C-alpha cells in the first residue's frame, strides 16, 4: 500500500471516529463536567453581561476569545446550540490539526523515508500512526468543548513552523515565523505553564544550534519571535511563583484494587452521567457505559448512588494534598512518572474514566516503546537535528513537571494527550529500521 492511500484511509479514520463519538455522546457534558464552564465562557463572550466566568481563560482578553471562538460563533449563527457549536468548532479544528500533521510529515521528508522501508517496516510505521489516531481519550478531548483542541492546534503549528524554518530551503520559509508567533500567543492564552515549557524548549534549541554553529540566522529570528511573544504576558510572567523543590515523604497511594468500603467522594463522571440519563440528554455511549457499570460493578455503583459527600480524597485524586503544585517533592518523581504515563491505580475507586485510562494503556505502551526504540536508534542525530531537539526537550520537561505536579486523574489524562503530537512527529521523523548484520560480521 502506498503512503498516499494509507494516509487517506487513516485520515478518514481520524475524522470518522471523532464524528461518531460526538454522535454517541449526545447533548451531555458528563465525560468532562467542566465542559459546561467553557460553554458558559462562550456565552459570555457572545453577550458580556454580568460577572465573567473565573475558571476558564481567566486572563485572556475578550477580543482574543472572540477570535478563538470564531468558528463556534459561525456554527451558532446558523442554528447550532451553544454546546453543539463549541463541539463543531472542536471537530473543525481537529480536521485542521490532521491536515497540518500531514503537512508536517511532508516537510520532514517522512514520505520518502516510508518508501525506503521494508514491507514489515511499512506495516509497523502505519500501525504506529493508527494507534496514535485511535487513542480513545484523545478522540474525546478533541471533540468536546474544552481548550485541549487549542493546545493541540498551537503545538502542531509550533512544530510545523520549526520544521519549515530549519528543514526546508527557500526565502519564503521565513514567513513561518508568523504562525510560530501565533502558536505561542494561542498557547500562552490557553495553558500558560505549557507555554513556559515551550519557551524553555525553544531556548534549548537555540543554544544547541549555537553550539553546533549551524542555522544561526534562523535561530536568531526564532529567538526574537519567542521573546516578542512574551509581550502580551508580561503581567503573568511577573507573577510567576516557581514551586518550591523539596525532598520529603511520598504522598502516593499505590492500591490497584482497594476495598469498596474505602471512604471516597462519589465518582464525578458517574454522577454526571446519571444526571444526563435522568434529563434525557445522554447518548448511546453514555447509556451503555452506565449499563455496563451497573452490571459489572453493582456494589460500587449502588454505593455511588447512595453515598453522601464526605471530607475525603476524591475518587480521581492522585495525591492527598492539592498544594503539591506549589511544592514539588522530587521523591514523588518515580511513582509520579508511573501515574502520569500509565495510571495503574485502583480500578474500583477511580470510576469509569479510571477504567478507560487503564484500558488505554493498550494504545500508549506501543507508542512509548516505538518512540524509545526510534530515539535509541537515532540517538546520535538528536543533538544535531533542530526539530528532534525541540520535540525531545519539550516531551522531557513536560513529562517530568507533570509527574511532579499532577494531582487529579481527569486533568492528568487530558494533559498526557499533549505528548501525542510530538511523539507522533518525532518517531516518524527519526524512523529507522533495525540494522541487519553485515556479511562480514556473520563470518
């Protein structure tokens, strides 16, 4: 199968899975209860009367939000409800993200690399892309009315801009400085700490290029653009409070199947899904999830439905102390990495999304393994390849920070999805088959 034909099939799968999932969810915000908060912000941007919602995009100017919500506004103007308009925007942006991923692969020369692979190598290559395309929670986050889709869009624009600036020739390549600064501004307005990590990653890239004495002119332009992107965020940068680094006892609870009698808050996801069932907004996927929960976990679901909220850790808590975000305990790092990358904690206490997170390891394990294998086979290239250096630096810093700072399963599994774009591009860019022993070495 040619890469073009395979790409069309995978792209069709990419879009159809998202449209099908949207249809199966229904007009229900149970899979991400805070989705309603984003919809409320959309309503406020359309008609800014009364107090502004404080949790979503709290520092972003209204005129920037009007630009970000322009697709949703168009859908709303032709009759979509607020929630449906926001989700239609997310699906539309997902389509654009998919097209930009294809463009980035073309710029990075992945098509020519694919044609040089053996038949088995091509199959592994395509299986890796399909696994990334079909990762369940990434499908969910890319259709709901959340800000994750803006994070995916800004990250793919960032990596595509760097790929064009450093890996393509031609005078017009410097026009990619425009989407580069656009990606940084969107990222800073959407998730500021990810923006800071990207800034650090870009600085590392520029330093490596200076050490290698290559692409100095382009690196200077990239550095200037990066510095200029900080102008809208001067107040936020001045208010940054770096977390305190400490070494103390570990706060994790490593119970894969703890007792049903363990006191915890009810599962938020299950409670919201039951509310959607009651008011008739739940789609087939939500109704089926409720049915399976009541069939296979009757005691747990009965406890959730009757339990009164108590002052104990929530069912989705990874740590007992939420203030851990202000104090990073380095002794937490080993288990933090396990939790962030794999989530092997209690199926019983973590609710429906806990089960989904563990099942999703089926997708993430081969993705991790493939990326690590390709990094090992191409380890001599990483420091010399600008795109590889940027992707590796971002993934490393983001993973280490998340392992130390994440306190909630729901947000952690959403944030983990940000690794998918750099993993996909990096592994396919560095892709190299295992070297066969030469005839001389066999003698």
